[in-house]
C-alpha cells in the first residue's frame, strides 16, 4: 500500500487489486456518471446481472493469473485508489503479454466522477508504468475516444503517442465514434 497526497490535500491509498476489493471496484464502476460510462467500456454495469458478471470476470482474472502466466505468459495487474472511507475511487489495469520476445501490455483506467481533476489519473498512470517497467514491458498500448481530451492530455504527458486513428470503430450510447490507438514505448 502506498499513501499519496492529491492536489487538494486528500490522502488516498494505492493498492494492488485483490479479491477483497472486487466488490468495491464493481460498486465504483456501477456508480460512474454518464461521462465515465461513455469512455470506460471495459466493464459495464447497468443491472444486477451485469454486476455479477463484472465481479466474476475480475475474480476470474485474478484467480487465473498464476495459471495463465505459467502457461501463456499473460498477466493481469490492477491497481486501485482507495479513499479514507475505503471506497474505490480509481482503477488502472494492464493486460501484460510476456512470453514473446516483444513484451507488451494493454492499458485501461477509470476514475470516479467526483474525483476527476484531483490528480488520481496521473498517480495511477505513473504507478502502473512503474510496474510495466518492472515486468520488462517494451510497449504499453491503449485506445481512447478522440473526444476524450482530458485523457489524451494525460497520456501525452507520460509520453504516449498517437499511432493510428480508427474511424467509426466503436459505439458509445448508440453513437458511432472514432478512437485513437496510442502507445508508450518504454524501450527503444
């Protein structure tokens, strides 16, 4: 656990996602505002059934980590930001592929609406990049909606570059949208 002071002086704790925090993470994802839901489509919760599905998906990823790592060279790593009330207010994750000679990871992040703009995204991103380096990852990839300007600024701040514009490839609230494919090259 690492204590971090946010821009407003509040202290949060960063923790590796464990089984004991899955429900709290699902609660945070379920409570996302419209903007959060529109941009974070990795896990969507809109009813009890999807809540259970989300819970089981994360639980399965954590429980299978050792088996999948040993057999296929893949690892799922999640880091959560927890406030003083023990609520999950941010989540970042990497899907890491390690067995090929080119080690890469897929990145995703979400911050609860009332905590955006306080620096949690920056703290979580810095932290997960450190883990990626420790795993020997060469490149971290992500996709982001072209209109998500705050996220794009964050990613560029850490050195991510736009590698491709994918037109009309995703759906957000019934609207077709464009996304950027971005990459952070850790070893060149």
